């Protein structure tokens, strides 16, 4: 009768007279598991992009929070905080984020205003060249007429700039407050940009505005009737602007 036995020696087993060798893949498989458990290091470029993305998101959140707080202080009833930081609040809100209740209590204009602009530049020989008047309001009206989705810029930017200018200056063209100075520069820059867009590349260094206010005609008038006379023809002083055009 044949004897069967088990023997273990140097990692080799015998069973039923057969030799079983230990697999060489055992240690390698263990090493693969160890490598999978290690954290994968991302390339430097990926980490920089990720850090930049986090910083941009954080900056957007902080800016949004600051904007909401400042607008809230602007529209909230007068309180010690809004009084103390009124200059910072007004500097942020005006003129781009101005808030009012005209959506719920509209006060439509009862006048038509022609806002005209002309420019001047000094030639090399010392002579001053002045351009004809350009009707900026007519340019905006032409962009709005027969337009299903007219631009908010064409409808309100120039008109609101002028009404804000009148509110802060009254009948005088001398700015007597920081907000009046800001709105004067705002109106001046809008007019200069509009003229430069229709100036065919001509340069200019000064700009002047003229505002003609005409009452809205009563409904039912005949087509050939005489238009109403202007109630105001206001000529503003020459303003120095940065050189526009090419």
C-alpha cells in the first residue's frame, strides 16, 4: 500500500506525490493592491487650475454678498448704518445699480426731448473745427421703432442720464456734490461714445450738448397742425473729453 503524506518545505507542498509550487504572481498582485490604495497625485497644472477656479468662485460669492448688502442699505429706510456708509453705498449703486419704484408707480414723461451733441477739435495750425449737431435721441428712437425687442440701452440709457443730471444740477451746470460730478461725467462719456460711433473716424477733444424739450402733442390733432413750441432750449457748456476717434 502506497503511503500518502504532506510536507511543507521552502514554500513547496506535496500532496499525493505531486509537487505544488507557489505562484509567482502572488507578491506582484499584492503590490498592485498597495499601489491602488496610495493617493494619486494630480499634475501641477491641474492643481493650479483647480485653485484658480476655487478662488474665482469665492470672489464671485463675496462680490454678490457685498452687492446685496449695499443695495439693501440703499433701499432700506434710513438707519445709522446706511447714514454712516452713505458715500460707499452711493458710490456702488449709482449710476449702474440705481433702484426706484417706477415699475410699480410709473411716471411717464410728458415731454419729448431732443438731446443733440456737437464736437470740436483744435487743428495743428491752432484753428478750432466744430462739427454740426447730431441728434442722439433720434438715433436711439430709430433703433427702437419697429423693433420687437428693443435694447434697454437705446430706450433708457441716454434719457435716464439726462434726467439724473437735471435732478442733481437743476438749472445750473455747476456740479455742487460728488454725485453731481459723477453724473456729469456719466452723461459726458455717454454722449462722447455715441458721437464717436457716428463720427466716421474723426477725432475730437471737446463736446457740447443741447437739449430741446417739447411737450407731447395732445391726441386727436390734425396731421398738418403746427407742432408745439419748445418749452426749453438748454445749451450746456463745452466739456473736455479724452481724445475720441482715430
